[in-house]
């Protein structure tokens, strides 16, 4: 015997929310893959200075997002199917998966909040080490120049701070992007520290918005799935 009245409305409402959840999972998966293969981050985070690799904290978060997006798509499908079939077993499984996902999202959010400044800090330290080695290097055997030039060309910057960003292009044009004129060089040279902060804060901002939207949808879905499950149980009694 199928559900009727208000419970039937909840059934279709849950289906719609699950479809949105499934789409959100696809969007998160797509955004995570874009961040993973974005030319700015890959050019910088694949660099190696001697035997030292660039910090990979950012990529750890991206791989977590890829896994979350894929699981969300599976759970969204499970919820849609469970709602249409009016299956208490599937809805119970769906609710359990949502609780686990929500807990993981909260844990990931706390991890991201704690490490949001550390990611940029680690990359800036890596850049500073390469910059110092590049300034002292007398030959091309050291790959520090390659690392520094990759930063400069990818982020269109020069030097670790505003002072060095202005002075360095005047006497080390082999390290900084070449401009058409000296005046343009002085005006347009930007601090690489500032550019690194902008790069990672902008991407973390996008991730934060997506996480908040998904968390709200998950809370609604947990409530609706339990109400529907109770409605199905009560309707089967009669």
C-alpha cells in the first residue's frame, strides 16, 4: 500500500531534494577536477626544488573533494530510488550515509579552516627558498631559477614582497616576466606573496560556498527521509 496525503508530498519533495543533491555532487566533483587540473595550481604544486617537493596540502583537500563528490552522486541516486520505491531499508541506508557524509563534511570544514592560511604559507616559504637560491646561483645546474620563473610566469609577479617586486626586475630580468618598457615594469610588478594569497584564498572561497549549500540540503534531506520512513511504516500498519 502506497503512502497518501502529506506523506506523498514529502515523498516527491525528497525525490526533488535528492536530485538536487545528486546534481550538487556532480558540481563538486567537476569543480574538484577543475581545481586538480587548473594550470595555475598544477604549474606551481608540481614543482621540485632539489629533492624538496612543493607543499601538497592543497591537493589533499582536492582529493577529498573528488571522493565526496562521487559519494554524493551515489547517495543522491540511492535517495531518489528509495523515495520512489518507498523502501524503508533504502531510506534507512540513505539516512545513515547522509549522517556519515555530514560528519565528514564538518571534519573536512574544520580541517580546511585550520589549514586555510597554512597552505598559502607553505607555498610562500617554498617560493622564498627557491628565490634565494636563484639569486645566489651562478650556473643553471640548480633548478631554483626554473622554479622561480614558473612562479613568476604563472602568477605574473616578481619578488617575495613589494620592495623586491619593484627592484628585482631592474637587475634580474632573467627571473622576472619581461615588460615592454621600464615604466611598465615598475608599475605592473606585483608581489608573489600577494598573488599566492589571492590564488588560494579565491579557490578556498569557492569550496566554502559549495560546502555550505550542500550542508543545508543534507539537513533537509535527513529530516524528510526520517519523516517519509515513519509515514511508510505507519501506512503499512493499516
